[in-house]
C-alpha cells in the first residue's frame, strides 16, 4: 500500500479498492463493467478511472477527493434492484428496494464529512430517507386497508372505491399544482440572479477594464454551478445524485471525453488544460503533505508508510472539509433533520395511535382534568372558526372592491389548469405500463377474495 510516487500520495489504486471492498479481481471486472452500463460511463474508449483515460493498459487511479464516493456506489451496486440484467420490474418488491437504500445509507454515514454532508443536505437524500421508511409503512397500510375493505359489506365497498378514486384524482391535481408553482418560483429566482450578476459584471468591466477576463471567468463559473444545481435537481434517485456528484469531481480532476475528432489547436488546448489541472491538484497535495508529515526526514523519504498515508488523508479530508460551504451549525441541523425523518412521526398521528393515546390519557385523568381538556378543546375550536370567518370576510371584501389581484389569481389558476390538461395527456401515455400491475392489484387483492370460497366465512 506504500506509494513511491508523490503524485499518487493522495490516491488509491486497484489493490487498495479490492481490499476495501473484499472483492477479487474477477468480481471487480464484472461489477465495474455493470457499473459503467448502469450509469453511462465509458470503460473502453475513454476510462476516466484510469491514470491515462485514453490508454486501456494504464493503471486504475482513484483520487482521494472522490474515492470514498466511488467506493460507496460500487459497494452498494450488487444490492441495486436492476443489478442483474434480466431482472423484471414485476419481480421487484419493497424489501428489495429497502435493502438497497439501507446499503447506501449505511455507507454514506461512513464517508468523510465534506462528502457526507453535501449528500445529506440535498433534498433527494432526504426524500430517499423518507421513502425508505414510508414505502414499508405504506405497504403495510395498503394491506390493512384491503383487509378492512374485504370485511366491509359489498355495498359500502363500492362507495369506498369511488371515494378513493375521487381522492386520488384530487391529490394528483394538487400535487401537480404545487410542483408547477415551485418550478415557476425556481425559474424566476435563477433568472433574477443571472440578470443581477450580469449587470454587476458589466458595470465592473466599464469601471475596471483590466478585470474583464477575471469577471468573465466568474460569470462562467456561476453559470456552471447553476447548471450543476439544475442537473442535480432533476435526479430521480439517490444513486443518480451520487453519480452526478462523482462526475463533477471527475470533471474537475480530468478533462471529459471530447465529442468527435479534435483539431490540432483543440488538442493543444486540452493538453494545456490537463497540465493546469494537474499542477493545481499537485500544489494542494503538497500543501496538505507539509501539514501531515511530522519532520523533514519524512518529507525526504520516497516511500511512505501506511501510517503516513493515513495522516495525509486525514489532513486532506480536513482541508476539504474547511473548503466546504457547510459549517458545524449547518451540519448539526442536517443531523437533526435526519433524526426527525427517522422518527416517522406520521405513524403516531394515525387514527389507531391517536385513539389509543387519547384513551390512555383519559384513563389517567381525574374528572377535573377531563373538564379542563374539554374547555381547552372548545376554546381552540372557537379560535379556529373565528380565523376561518375572518379570512372569509377579508376575501369577500376583496371581491366586492374589485381587487385586481383576484384577476391575477384567476389567470394563474387558468394557466395551471391548461398545463394540467397537457399533463393528463402525458400521464395517459405513460400509464399503460402500469395498467397490468394495477389491474392485478385491484382484481387479486381487493375484489377476488370475496368471490373465493373460504372455510372461515
């Protein structure tokens, strides 16, 4: 594991990766190939995980900056629901996906803070964490609901189906309306920021023409960061987010594969950029190395011991953590958010839990406490109804005064409705792929049991 080349000092090689994963070389070859297929990396023509991406005989080299992230994605890959190429979607269960989520979450917890908290601060991680719990709870609740419907008379069961249909339709429209409004707000925020930055840079260029090149570089960097944010926001699964972040580190570490043939000038430009990237990285590594080694004799030696490598990597992680945008307070808030999601408080608000809680409290209350609780409920209910009445009066006053904002709201509502009709057409196109499973779900689990002869009836 020792390194003879200073350039490798902060990197890991294939031997170290295999040791960390507990894999043999043949397992790595097969799984790395599948990794490239699933996430769209090139393992033949331009392999960005090799020291020289264009040379297939070049050794693997994993920068310590992103190595922990790559290791997590690769280690969790065998748990991926579609790791096996011939896996059919109708064979996948909630437990399969839950197992994959658990594998990812456990590995993310072991990451260095600069990676761990960047991932945990993203809404996609938080949604995946919620989903890992909610999917199991929802599966159990659906099973309970089906059992309850089966125990209800046939006349009431039909009414329940109609009610479920209406509530699902209402939920779909409200979900679309909410998401459409959010997208408009995000788009407006981005456009306003871009306009403000452009005005500031143009004004600065007029005052200080010598800073024009630096300002244009700042504009390009901002646009690139905004593009990264937009791409991250479009990711649909937690593993897609991890791979997107990995690609960002790889792009900073190596030049992406060119599209098509390059001219001689383009090749020279790419070479200069590659050299510049290496020099910048080397300067950082040498700075961290000077902080991690104890004396001049250590720095003079060519071979590094395992302990020295660990010291360097610890110092490098500390350096990366300090350059992170998250401070200790924000990291504490993320940890609290994670605990709140894991508590699954919505379970405590279920009808059964609420009834049991109230009954337990009432059983322990004295008559005086019960009367106090009743008065408290009455006061809260009165306050709520008064708020509703006041809001209605305010809305009536706006309508009577011909407030122009009402017209704006109506136009916006009409815009959403028009977009929703287009969305419904799109849903109709996609829905066919779920029709068979949905039909089986309704027929086999809700309706068929009442036709089947059973001894307990």
